[in-house]
């Protein structure tokens, strides 16, 4: 059915059996790899790296060449979307992302551009096309975006934040302004994800890193509602492309996330997969959920924790092994290699 050689990841998303649990790593192309640091140095800065298709392709392939992984993920960032909406993204060394023009007032929101993905974000689509060519159907390529809510928090705060006070002020003082911001981001994100699929992405993932700072009611209104619009739009236009939703710290909302019609749900390490599975009743695949901190441990500990995650999910073919969030920058790649080998060794027992 697929021309792809390694179909494990897509099989699980499509509810088909596999010989072992597929595995990829959130932030698998990143600073823990010396070859990534070397390429980033050559690029000069993160935006040049992400903005140059040949370099983005090179770093996307680095973890695929080094390890035996079951999927590649486009090297880019969730904040390319607000950058294209006119906010001016830059990275201050060691300080994370910043915007030159944060969005605070209804007027700022009105003035936002709605970029065309094949024009303002063409460098991303060119990277996707190049990566697909270079992967040569060895493993599938995941495209992604941030959730409208998570992207909005960066747009309103102008950077990362501890208490999100600008965003929360907007939420509780001018709800309709926040909704119009989220609608604009959603429209742009749908076009962006569709363009990635048209350029060759074979699965899509939406990262809702900050949905977990909301209340049950505001999560539904300001985060999940907009992810629902994305799932509906992609299912309508690209019915064969599976979508994964990941709300960090969203364990208690897994049943609602699964009901969106997405194909898989990412799970962080704050709950056991056994409980995540009970909450979602095998209606979706589950992706996760090793604590990224385990990779600082001994081999014996890594093995024990990999086994714990596999056992917690139990028998069945709807599990994609991953970390519960992105890999840390100070992890030794040798420990990553050991984790991968351990998943290969221990997971076939769960697929009899
Ligand atoms: O997973 C991958 O390998 C693909 C590439 C990818 C990056 N960012 C590259 C990156 C993906 C999928 C992202 C998503 C992303 N970006 C999220 C959602 C997922 C998550 O981790 O919660 C968020 C919130 C961002 C925003 C962002 N980008 C932050 C907060 C930072 C700086 C802090 C940090 O974690 O490093 C970035 C920069 C960034 N994006 C780096 C990488 C590899 C590090 C930049 C560097 O080389 O210094």
C-alpha cells in the first residue's frame, strides 16, 4: 500500500499490525548531536539553518543516518508561522525565541498578515521537497505546526514566559480579541499544514506545548477547539494523511483530544500509558512517553524504564515509542543509541 520501505510508523497510525513498536524522538535533530552543532555553526544562527532548505535537509537527515529510527521530522520550528505573519522572529544566544513585534492590542491583531505558505513560507516547502527526495522513501516524513494556542502565547508574550500574564490578560479582559487572533493563526496553520502535505509530508503533528496551563473550560475554548478545526480541515482535504495532537500536561483531557478525530495522541510522562490507554480505549494510537531525563541514566536504568513504558502500554499495535517531550541538549548520543536498541530488542514481545 505504501511505497515507503519502513512502514511501521504509518502502519500504527493507520491501525495496522507491526513486528515491533516504531520509534522516533521529539527534537531528534538538535543540539545533543555534535553534527547538528557543527552545521548550526556553519549556518551562523538558527533562522539561517531553518531558512536554508539544503541545511534544514542536512540536519533532518542527521539522526536518520546515525540511528535506526522509524520516522524523520522536518527540521523547522513552530514559530516560522508567526514570523511569516509579520512578527520578526529572532533567537538571542542561549535565551530562546523572541519577536520584534509582539501582538497585544486588537489593532495589532487586525494588522496581522495572512501569509501564503508557498510564498512567505516557501523555504519550508522547499525543505520538505528536498528531504523527501533525499530520504528516498526509506522512512516517512512528519510535517508539523504549533497549536494556535501555543503559537499565540509566543506572539502575545513576545518570547517564552513563566506566567503568561499578557496572554491571560487578553483572555480574561478581551476574549473576542484573543478569539480573532486564534482564528487568524488557525487559518494560516491549516494552509501551512496542507502545503506541507502537498510538498510531501506523510504525517502531520500539532504541538500544543502550553495547552496544559489552561483550565478545563479554557482549554476546550482556546486550545482544543482550534485544534479541532485543524483536524477537520486536514481530514477533509487530505483524508489519507494521519494527524497527531500533543498537549503537554494534557493527560486529563486525553478523551476529549481523542474525540477530535485525530489518529494519534502524544502523551507526556506525567501519566502511565496504561491509564492513557484506558482513557482513550484504543480509538487512537498513543505516542510517548519516556521521561527525557531517563537518558541521563545508566544503561541498566534506561533498559528498566524502556521496559516499563512498553509494559505499561501492553500488548497491541497502537503504540509509537517516543519521549514524553523533546530530548535534552546535554544527553549523550550513545545513551540514545542504547535506548533505540533496547526498544528494538524488547518491543517485539508486545506484537505477537
Ligand atoms: O523535533 C525535531 O527534531 C524537529 C524540529 C523542531 C524544532 N522545534 C527545532 C528547534 C520542532 C518540532 C520544534 C517545535 C517547537 N519549537 C515547539 C513545540 C515542541 C516543544 O518542544 O514543546 C516549541 C515550543 C518551539 C519553540 C522554540 N524553538 C523554543 C522554545 C526554542 C528554544 C528553546 C529550546 O528548546 O531549544 C526553539 C529553538 C529550537 N527549535 C531549537 C531546535 C533544535 C534549538 C535551537 C538551537 O539550535 O539553539
